[in-house]
C-alpha cells in the first residue's frame, strides 16, 4: 500500500494528524534578530533556554524546514506569538528581514522585549538608500521608533555575562506570558 493511500485511509491516525499540522503548537515567543550577528550568541542561547522551559520559541534557523515559505512562515509565527524579543545589534538596521519582522510585530501590537546588544537605542537608524521603497522606509522607521522607546535591556558583549542575560530575558518573557494569559 502506498504511503499516500495509507495516510488517506488513516484519517484520524497520529501520523496523519502530524502530517497535516494538527499537532503544530503555536509560537509563544518570536525571536527577531540579525542572524550573522546573534544566532550563535544571545538568539541561539535564548531559543534553547525557552525550549528548556517548555515554551515554543520561533527562531528561523531552528524553526523552519526546507521548502517552507519564508514570508509565510515568519508572518504566521508573528501572528501567533504572544511576545516578540527584538535583539538589536550594530548591523540590525541593514537587514530588510529584521526591519520587516519588527514592523509586523509593532503593527500587530505584540508585546516587545528589546535587547540592545552592543548598541544603544539612540544609535539605531534606518538610512535612506535604494534598498527600501519610501513606503517601506516610513514603515520601518515608525517601527524602530516604537521599539527604541520601549524599555529594554542594554547588553555589552565585551564585559557582560551571557548566562545572566539569557536568564534575565527568560524571566521577563515568562512574566509577560503570564500577564498575557490573564487578559
């Protein structure tokens, strides 16, 4: 019997439910970051810590599978999440994807937890260039403005303790998730 016919005949089987995404857990926390700057440090460490706490974080390098639609997967994860962690780094504003994700988080009025890693909030700027349309530029600047004026955590990787940072951010996330549940 072919696998497809087997799955069709077993409509309520666990295999069929998993294959159809029926057991897919919604994302609790969306981690927005510039991959080349922070995947191997704060973003990756935070993803693992939140997973250990039995939460369902979204980190594109860990959460997406080959053949997933990038914009669709990210948009869905942001829509489902309750909290967005935004890891700002020195080259964050150079990335269209970082700014697009931030704008979605702000537009969907998600609770933001900014981490300013090796950069101060006042240093974050989206420069006019040929990469962004005027409409995107305005959208990105508005989202960045909102995030800059949200109280966050400032972290200096030269003398900061990564473990303390991840523990502190995890505690803040848990507190925010509990508040969101109470609404």
